[in-house]
C-alpha cells in the first residue's frame, strides 16, 4: 500500500531583499497576494473565478514564485 504525499509549495524568497519572510495576505473580496514582511514588496493580486479562498491563495503563490529568466 503506497501513500501519496501532497507536495507543499512554499513561496520563493523576496526578489528584492532576499528575505524568506513572505506570507499570503487577504487583499479584498476574496482575492489574495503575497507580501514580503521585511521590505513590504507585494506580488500580484489574484482571485480565483470559483471564489474559493484556497484556489486564490494558490494562484497568488504561483504568481509570486514566477521569475523572469
């Protein structure tokens, strides 16, 4: 019997100051973004079409973790 573990995604460090003190933040009306608690840099705001908070947080995390190459 095998157990499948869910992969927990974490926010990447802040692209501006390098801090790992990055947290999700409720923005408004069910939308979320990620913010660096050290330098206050903010990621893009995201709200899932379904209105589901978990999906909105996941979408905001995906956008925070996206980096230009």
